[in-house]
C-alpha cells in the first residue's frame, strides 16, 4: 500500500461519517477527548475540534490528540496504524480486499497464543506489541536495557545486540511510518523506565498515604522521575529531539512532558514487559520553581494524570487475564487498581471510564467481572457501556460502585 492508496482511503472516509461509525457523538463539530482522564471532570465540556473540510481534529488540552481520520480511528479503537487502515478500508471497499501492507513479519507466537480463549484469527493483524516483544525474550528485557547513543543526525538507536529492532521488509513504503512510530515509542518507553529509579522518597510517601505500599510498587514496577534534567538529557542523546517530539515524549518546546508527573505507571504485558505508560502528578495546581530546566508553560494547574502518546494496547495489570476461571475487579484508573491489588483483590484497570476498548472484551473470557468505576456521571456511563460490551461476548459482568462521592481509594482509606 503506497501513499496514493492511503490518500484514497482518507478521501473516501469523511471524518464526520467515521465519527458516526465509531459511535462518537459530535455537536457543532466538537467531541469529547478520547483521553478524558487528562481533563477536569472527564472533559464534560468537549475539548476536541473537528474540521470536516480538512478531515482533521485537535484536542486543545492534550498535545498528542490530533491528526487525520486514521489517527482518529487509532485513538477511538485503541488500535495500530495498520488496523486503522483496515477498518477504514472495509468501510471504503466493503468486502473487497485491501491493497497489501508491506511490513516487518510478526514474531512467532507461542502455543498459548496460538490456541485457547486468547487465540487470534489468522486474518486479524498482530498487534504491534507482539512485533516488539518476541515470546523468546526474557521478562523485563527492555526495561533493563541501557540507553544507547543516537545514530547519525539524531536517528534513533537500532536496538541492542540481544534484542535488535526489526529490520524493514524490502520495499516497505513510507506509509508504514505509523507502525515504525509505534516501535520507536516502545523503545523510548523502555529507555525512559530504565533511566528512572524505583519509587521512594516523596513519591513513596504519596503512595503510602493512599495505603499503597512497597510490595505493590515493586510488583508493578513503578518508577519515578527523580532527576528530570538528567533523564531529559539521556533521552535526547539516545534518540534525538525530532523523534522524541514526534512520538509525544517531548513537547513542541523541546521538553520532556513529565515535568510535573513524576510517578510512572508502566502497563505490563502478559510476560511482564512495559508496552504503555501513564504518569501521575503528586502535587497538582502548584507552579514549579524557576530554573534553567523548567519547561516552557509548566506553570499553572497540571492534569492529575498524563498518558503516553499512542494507542493503549492492553488494560493495566492485564497479566491476570490468563484465561483461567475466576473473578476480576475492573477499576477506573491505576490508583484504584493498585488499591485493590494492595488489599489482595484480583484487579485490572482502564485509564478512564470511557477507555475500555471493545477489542479487550475477549481478554475477559472465563472471568466474572465486577466493574468498579467511580460513582459519578462519567463512571456510571462508562460502567454501563463496559458491562454491555462484556455481556455481548457472553461474559458475566455486574456493577460494583463505591459509596457516592468516593472512588475506591477513598473508600478503603476511610473504611
């Protein structure tokens, strides 16, 4: 598939039509942000502007929520660039086959992935996380890898000797840039986590006040940004500013986005390797000190959480979704998930009540799911939709709501 094919698919899919297909309500060319957790009150007043004539959208709060109709599908469905093209291509061409995508071959899957309740149809694209993390890799390999120097002219490092980056297939078109960016995001994420120490000090005290303790920090591989300037320099040296800005780790002013958000929550895959990340501000609403490393625009209130750019590949703590019968508590946000983990409950999290992806429902097969989202308007709406999606897959799901005015962490701290 070349650039002409891509442009034809975009032209055949007006952005307002795609919003309707996705079930996203638009009013006066505005929609709610697909990352409501980054907004006060869950983006109750829609922050995303749609330009139908240009086929573009932009959130005025989240710097990385913007783009064309392909980016819109990726955000709304939590899918890869290839999967978004296939979704739009089916809308465009009906049942006719799409032009072939030439990309790196997927890594071989183990028998546990090739059969059973989590098997994937051969006709479905393999998610990028399977391209990045072969089954033969050691647990936490990428988190443990050291930073490598940038290539010529600030090009990203090619990988490591033990875990090389996938080589592009001959004839790969420039339109595979979306997939390449996902692979690059995973490498940068691994480098960021490797540069950050385990939780302690002020960040540890923040979690302790919420009755979340070291055994849980260590089990979930939580990290903190202790030396903001040092981490920034390491990343820029390893990858170059252009790639860091393009993949959303640095902002347009050339600064690491997580100046205020010092507590890092890695999303680990089934083998315990980081594939996504959220960062948490432990002090909100305060201005940072003056100094040479304070990012431009850092003053003023900060959102409570800041998500990594790109699609969310898996729920938080997805390792519990192992196909074995049992109960699962599905939480809204990482802090609530950690709260239940600390108490010994089998808990999985989604980054915001509206962010349960339809494709995730099949991961919960054989489980009885208690949807424990917050008892507010976004939480109730998100819980209802999530329960509906789970039940549509034959999965037992019911609502478990904390008392009014409390989230799960409040409930356990005051209970």
